[in-house]
C-alpha cells in the first residue's frame, strides 16, 4: 500500500516537487497524483525511477510503496 505521507517527505528531503517526480518517471502531474491517491498503480519501472530520482534505499522503497 502506497504511503503518500512518506513519499511527500522523501520529496521534501530532496528539495523536489511532485512535478519533478512526474517528469522523472515520464508522466504528467495529473497521472502522478492519480497514482499517489491510489486511482492507479505505480509500475515496477516507475518505482525504480523514483528510487533513483530520490536516492531511496531498498528499505525506504519498501516502506513507501509496499508496507501495509
């Protein structure tokens, strides 16, 4: 289950915006917000791109995208 609060914290910690993240994964901002709000899912590739973009550890990725 995606944790929007942890994702937003990771963006802030890296001085990045949702718009920056959307560009990094190759989607428009509206699409990113749909993903963030659970209307559609992040793909494996998008998660990997976000991991690289925000310099996340495997544990951080797990907490943001998968932990219940």
